[in-house]
C-alpha cells in the first residue's frame, strides 16, 4: 500500500482517479482512510493510504483476449 499527501482542494474522486486510475475506486479509498471519511474537500498535507487494486479476472476470457 502506498500513500498520497493531499493538496489543498483535493476530493475523494479526484484522488481516486489520479492515484488509482478511475473514480470507481473512491469507495476503496474511503474505506482505507476511515478517519477522514467525513471530509469532502481536503486541506494540504493530509497523508492518505492508497490501497492496492485487485482486478477481477473474468471466468471466461475469449480466445482473442488471452
């Protein structure tokens, strides 16, 4: 797990997109940083944990994707 130090004005979705590649990971980010779950807009200098993303592997992968 890596960390990220916020900049003034950062928000959960923008951090998820920048650090994890997509806003859809915002809930994972919030869960990894429950102490700040009530924060909407961050001030500078907050250190957040950035969780590792485990991509789900589909059970069936078409031959052209293998």
